[in-house]
C-alpha cells in the first residue's frame, strides 16, 4: 500500500501535460460543453482550472486531478494503458441506490425492505468484489451468481458471520454439483436462494434436498410478456433463453404442493434486459410481475421476495433521453416506480408487500473504472507544397492543376467533383501505363491539395451542401491509441456500445483536429469511429494537435461493467495494468496494483513455454554463429531483447527522448 497526495503542479508537470498553443478565447466551460462531461459525468467527473479532468467520490471536497494521478502512476513504473478503479465511487453508487429505495419506501409508506445484490457476471475481478462486499455491508448488499465459478466467488466472499442479512441469488443453469454446493453452504450461514430457470431443475433440487435433508429456499424466474427496450429487449417473452412461462410456474406450484414443499417457494424473479433506456418499459414489467407475485400468494406459496432483476441504465451520452446509450429517468424515478407499483398491487389484494431485490450491475459498477491510454502517433491527410506541372506533363495533370488554382467560395462544390474525376482518370491512365509512378503521386498530391482548400472554405460556410456533408470524415485524422479495442472495450467493437471518450488534459485549449481512434491490433475492426453526441452517435472526436515529444492522454469513462471480463486476446494483447485508488481528505492512496499480462504469460495461454522459446532461440543463434551469419555481439543483443520482451507488457512503450516505440 502506497500513500500519496496530489502534488502542486509545477512547470515541469505542466509542460508535460499541457503542451501546444492555448487559444485565449477557449475556456474549460467550452470543453465541458463539447464533451458533455456534466451530462454523463456528474457528480464524479469534472474539469479543473488547469484544464485537467477531475475525479470525485461524489462528496464535495474530495477531488483528484486525473492527469496528475496518471503521471504519478507512471513514476511508479505503471505504464499505459491503465485501468484505474475508484472503490469510493463504487461505494457511492451503492449508497445512492440504497438511499433512493429508502426514500421511495418512505414516500409510499412501503412496509417492506430492500436488499440489493450485485450480479457477479458484471465484473468478477477479486478486488472489485471485495470492495463491493466491504462497502455493501452497511446495507446488507448481497451477490448474484449465474454459474458455478461465480457461485464459488460468492460463497467465499459473503461472510454471514459479519452480515446475516445479505442474500445470495443463485441463477443460471444448475447441475447436481451446483445445487449440492449451494444447499450445503446454508450450514455455514449464508442464505442461498435457488432460482428455477428451467422446468427440469425442480426435480433435481427436490431430490438433492431430500438426500441432504436440507430444506431449500426457492425462487422462480418468470418469462414476462412485457418487453424490454434496446439491444436486450428480447430477454423476456415466450422465446427467452431463461425463465418459466406462466404455465410452467403453475406446474412448479402444483409439484411443490404435491411434495409438501410449497412453503419453500419464496421468491419471484424476472429480468427484461440490460440498459433499459425508457422508464415506460420498466413500469410495464413491474405491473405484470407484481400481479404474478400476488397470484402466487393466492395459490398458497410462501412468497417473501420480489427480485426485479437488472436493467437500471447508465447515461453514457448524458442526453437524458430514451436513446439506447442513455436513459429518460433517474435512479429516484426508478425506485419510486418499482415501489409504487408493487405496493399498489399488494394493497389491492390485501397481502403483505415483499422484500424488494434488484440486481443492478451496470448502474453500480460502470462509473468506478476509467481506461486511460496514450496516443502513439497520427495519420493525417497532408501534402507538400504543390508546384505547377511542367509544360510536357500529361493533359490530365495540367487540367487538375488549373482546377486547384481556380477553387473559391463560388465553385468549391463543383471543384470537388472535378477533383474526384481527375483522380480517377489519373488512376486509369496509370493502370494502362500512360502515367509514371511519380506522375501518379503528383495527382494524389493535387487531389489532397484541392480537398484542403475546399475544407477551409467549408469551415466558413453557414450551410454545408448535402453532397459534402461527409467531407469532414474524408479529411479526418487517425490517432493511433496504445490499446486493444478487443481486450479493453469489446462492447465498442461487438455491439457498437458508446462510451464517453475525451482528453484528460489540455482542456483549456481548443481542440483543432477531428479524428477517429485506431488501436494497435492488426485488425481493421480495431478502431473507434462512433462517439457520444446529443441523442445520436457522431463519427469524429474533437482532439488536440499531437506532438511526438509530449504525451497526449485520452480517457474512456464508465467502463466498469462487463468490459474487463469480456475482453479477448486478439493479437495476444493481454490485460492492462489495473490500479485501485482510494480517495480521502488528504489526497489518495494506491490501495492495490494488479500488473498486466506479460508476453510470457499471454503466450502460456496458447500453450507456449517462455523458457522453451528462449532455449530454441539460443540454439538457433549458436548455429548461426557457426555459419558466421551473425556476430557474437549481435547474438547477445538478440537474446537479451528476446528475454526482456518475454517479461514485458504486451503493449507498446514510448521513448519520447528518441521518439521511438519500444515493446
């Protein structure tokens, strides 16, 4: 455990973080509006007077300068990309959820209680689960397991000696080993509730419980007719992957009644999908589930709990709308609607209200993680100063030059189409051998010179012609990011999930470049070209000019749910360095560090042994020495580099003093 405090910004730090020319008319308020940081980041993220992103626990006064934190971590030999977790934000998310439910229950005179559970599938990493259990004890926050490995985590993490009220919800497919383990664990104190997901699970549970002489606590997951919204809208309904139809639930009741085990049925569970952006979908589902709950009581079931599942959304774009990456409600609206609907149904039937359970994973875990990465280089549309063609140049090049010279605000639209035609004509001439390679290069330079001239005119236009609406994308820069999209943000690639991305410093400067991000994998899909915007995605991100001698740090925010565990090893890029930082009134403390994968570790995942590889290389160099195709000095350098690389990160390291990349 390392103690640290925010250090005063000195000239050296400022120079390394800021760089570039400052536009005196541009303010941090302009940057805040541009990146909508208040929309998606409040109350955890902001911008300070130095133009750096700040991180807060949600409590006024406890604020860190994220750029300074990154510099401090680099000084501890923790290279980028870095995943930085803030357990204090995790604690605040749980506290807010608990507070909203408590306020709703007080408002509607709800005589039951609330028990939150965290779905482990959302983020299984040990340090996060430990922090969640620690901070959740004040609210008896429990866990939800959807598989045998997750059940192992949950049983070892929940200590009933400390918290006897925390629940363990057992979802997912279950075999004998799963059921036996969950039932036997009741002898240690925790309260596992076995939720029946498939009709055939009931007989196996009843058989095992009789063999072990342990009475189970059971729940049923209902396939509601009410639909969710967005990508996961089909998580319910007759053809949903999990859950029981109403007819199945009635058969479960009859089977339990016949075996004198109906009192074991105590929980109703449903899940209408993740990231529910419209509150109307939640209301409809709660209304239907509340009535099912009441009817189960009327059938004689000993109902105690109603689990509303997940779905509480995160406002990734800050638009506060029903756009899929957003939500048109807040946490208090969510708590109010759930509480009111359930109480109304129970009051109508004169039955006791249940203990409410929610499995909010995304809403609890997203905000606490930030992925920080640096830019390795850029690819810009550029051209040298174009010169007039020689008198004997082909007519196509001479006409192209005349078009370039004549471009102005009255003909730029027509000139752009002429430039395209001349470029295509030049390519055809080259393919038939009528243009040399040098002449083809000359036509390409003329084309981009025309585009630059047209771009300057468009920037001054009040209205862009329809056929030039995508011109900014044609002229966009590519910023090469030191990360793997497939490893660190797989949802951006797999399902087009939008995450807030912005520079974490230089925010007192006006960004002058629009571009996309490309990762360092050898895959054309390894890119980010969709960014948050007001109720729609935009294809370009506003960025600052890049200087190879200075770092340029970007942050991707709200990545604490699903991304880490779903990442893959495309191109064998492994886990990044992970740091847990606790914030206090005196600054911050690096609570724990999880080093990212080395090349040797990643190679072992695909059945290579580092020592064997090194020995193979040694034998080959010895043979090359004998054949005199390599010198002894070269051999030593090669083997040393090979050995060092095996023990280094899979990501790239920038040596800015020599402006080169090292792996």
